[in-house]
């Protein structure tokens, strides 16, 4: 079967393309822009990727070998539901779907049980932790999550796997396509108002997801957002559990995520808790989650208020009061949605630079909030040390000065082509 992935460079679609390739399918795809991840896929055997999504490109792929299935990302459908690729697929009778339908097909064909990691924030790190534990236990496992690590690809299919670990995204209600054997819900805080117009609808989606799961590990903070949590299907943890103190990972959020994963994997494998904790305390981390690019300079994907607060807390744990933040909002739409919470999020840091937000799938009716506009939204405390900035030589000089002064520079960045994260990697190679 030939599967064509539209938006193959995305963090959801890309790993699935790699999984399909490893599972024996013919894979090709396209993206609107070049990126490091596109090159990563090419290096791992997916050669037929075009930059540009015109009719001629998909026609060439179809001519090389007839396309059976077009899988597209949510962002591609939202940005251009009448794209040339979609028109071509409809005209040629090619099956079309989002990634979940294909993944369910792979799960069924390969007889894999799903371990789903869901929640507003922390899904990627928690998914990586679960993969890490399986690897430390020498148990074959297949998986998909949205970041690179030193110990795994972003997605992989391994022969002999019993379980498939999946970062189950609530955006566009994707996670409701699945019925997991084990679900870990890392936290529920209202997000994606473009998909869920109200908090009630957002929480109802998570309640439905939990009901579709055979077993759920969640926090006591979130049980009131779910339903029927008194049954044996639920394991409810508390964030003040003394077991969390057994983890030596940096960052309170990371230690909490680790405890959820250890609890879930213990239930599936019967491995002793102490053994699992020892393995977890050697977890090496993953890309763009408090990832050190060079001494003192870190990049982190935190983009929702709770995740931003967690990243800042981790930075303070590492460097005390000597924390400087560079903030790139992920989506202008989200900045409007979270602007009240942004007001005091950075009050504890030493200095703050705000660069233009990373734009994608935007509500064009909303005013574009420029860096100075976001500075103006901050508390008086934060305004006193906040600076509007651009991805330019002036910012590079400022970062160098902060590092020379011994400060920890935490860069809260989106990702992909043209992002702060990409700019950092181009300008601050490790040395």
C-alpha cells in the first residue's frame, strides 16, 4: 500500500510516516517548508518528499506508484481544505483521512495494545519517559511522540511489540478516535478554544476519552473533570505523594510525570516500583524540553501557562534567581486566549525578551499581538525588565551577554521553520 502524507514534517504526521515505512508500507509526502525533520525522515529511508504541495507534486508521486491513502495533518485541513492535493485525491478516488484512522489500522493489523498519553501539557515528555522505561526493561515497544531523544526516534515500529505508546493529542478531537488499553492523563487545563468553544466542552472530551480507556492513571486535581472515577479502571494519584520524592529528575513537573509513568508501567509489567524508579532517574531528557544547547542556554517547547510555569520553575531549580527568559508565543490566537495568565507568568525572572509569536492556523479576525503589545499586557513587575525583540543580531548579542554574566537563558519556543528554536540552533552551535 502506498501512503502519501500531507504535512509530513509535522510532529504528529512525521513519526507516523516513519512508523508506516518501518511497518512495510510505501511512504511519500509533502510539506510547505523545509525543516530539519524533513532531512531526518529522508535519512531514515523516506526519500520521496517534496517541498511544496502543488498538484504536479502529488501527481508525480501517484505516477511513480498509485497512491492508496492520503493522510493529512489537522493544520493542513484547517489552513486549506481545498488544497491541490485534496482536489487531486478526490478526483482520483484516493482514500483520505487524518492520522488516527491510519494508526488504528496499523494497531489492528499488528495486534498492538495502545498506551495513550493525553493531557493539555506534558504529553511528549511523559510519552518519552514511557518509551525509556520499556527500553530499560529490554521489552520491545512501538511508539510515536513529538520530539527526538538520544535513545529513540520520534516514531518506530518494532517487530514483536505488544504495546504501542502514543502521544494522544486533543486538538481536533484526535484522541477520541482511540480506545486505549492504558491511558495516562497528565493534566487538564483549558486550551484550543478554536476547537472547544467552552471549558465544559473541553473537559467533556477528556471525560469521553477516559471512558473509552480500559484503565486510566490521572491526578486527583483532575478527577472532577472526568466521570465515574471511583471504579477500578481509575488509578488516582496525588501530587504530594511521598513517592514523588524518590525521583531525582530536575523540575517538579518532570518528577510528577515520572511517577505517573512508573505507576502505569508497573501495572502492565509487574516490575518492582523501586526498579522502575531507578531506571527513571537515569532518564536523559528529550529535545526541546529544557534541552541544553550550550552551557547556560536552554530551549523548551512550553506554550500553555501551566507548562510555561513548570519550565520557569525548573530553570529556577537549576539556577536560582539568575534566570532570563526569551518568549516566543505559539500562535497569535493562543496569546489572545491566555493574555490574562501571561500577565504574571514571568514575574519571578531576572530579565525577559519577547519575540514575535510563531504563526500557524490563526484566527485572522484577531489583532496581531506584536512583541510590544505583549509587553504592555504584563504586570508592572514584569514590565520593568521586559524587552520587545526580534530574531536578529541584537538578540544574539543580548543572549551572549546574559550567558557571560552567568545567567541561565531559558528560551520558550514554538518549533519548525523560522521559529526561535531553529534560529537558536543556527546561531548557538554547542561548543
